[in-house]
């Protein structure tokens, strides 16, 4: 027997302040969309407005070279970036 399931889809059109060609990991809550993209990690509003880039490419504090993944701690409001050495 088939069971009917209601699924809500929401399409988000991101603004073009931060352009990206593709993305891997992502995190969505009521205030943020955080995307691990080919251009770095970026934060958007739920409506797709660019807020800021998280960290930057480099070798100093709050910088990353080639990261493999990211995770978000919603309680501490921190983004963790995982890199291969």
C-alpha cells in the first residue's frame, strides 16, 4: 500500500555578491545558510542574501588552504573546517 507524504520544497535564489560554481557540505537553520563551496565557506540569510565569507584562503589564523569538510556547532555558533595535512 502506498503512503502519501507531504514534502515542502523551497527554492532559494542566492544573490550574486558571492559567486560559486558548486558546493559540498551545507548547514541550514532559521537564521543562516552556510555553504562549503568551491570558492570558500560563505554564510547567507534564509532568503539567499550574502552575509559574509567565513575565513579565507591562506596559512594564518582563521585561514585555510585546501579544506576537505566543514561542520557547524549550532549551540556554540562555530564553524569547524577540516583540512588534510
